[in-house]
C-alpha cells in the first residue's frame, strides 16, 4: 500500500464529500492533523478509520487501500458531474478529435499552472 496514493484517495474522498480536515477528523475521531498526515502520506490510518473513510466516500475499501475496483459506480462517486460529461464526450469523439481535446486540456492546465 503506497502511502502517497492512499493519501491522495483519502483527500479526494474528503474533498468530494465537501469536508474540511477538521470535519473529517471528527467523523474519524482523530485530529485534523492526523487527517493531514493521512493525506500527505506521513502516516497510515487505522483499519477502523479506513473503513469509515470508505463509508464516507461510498467506495469499496479495496479501492481506498489499493486503488482497485474502478467500476463505473465507484468512478461516479469520485468524479464530478462535469468530469463524467467530459469523459463521455471524449469517448464519443473520433481519434483525431480526442487528440485535439487532449491538447486543449494540456494547454489549459499549463496556462493555469503559470497563473494564466
């Protein structure tokens, strides 16, 4: 189990659940510092906390721990409505259009990283 990948999945669940670290900590009966440590890979949550995090995110524990079980149902719980719309549109587009869409997304992300 990779601490950074686990932490990333925990953060995604927390953010998609619209919870602050302090709020997540209360649900897990730990401090917000512990939640931060989980998310940054500085420490592992307990088994009880992992089960509770999976329940909060409505995802399988196996996905939370190992990143497995990327079923559509799980993805729909983790992705926003716009993410899903974009993916569906992308998959309906032809090969050349997919290349254009990817290039536009990469350019937009690069511009955002530069503060644009």
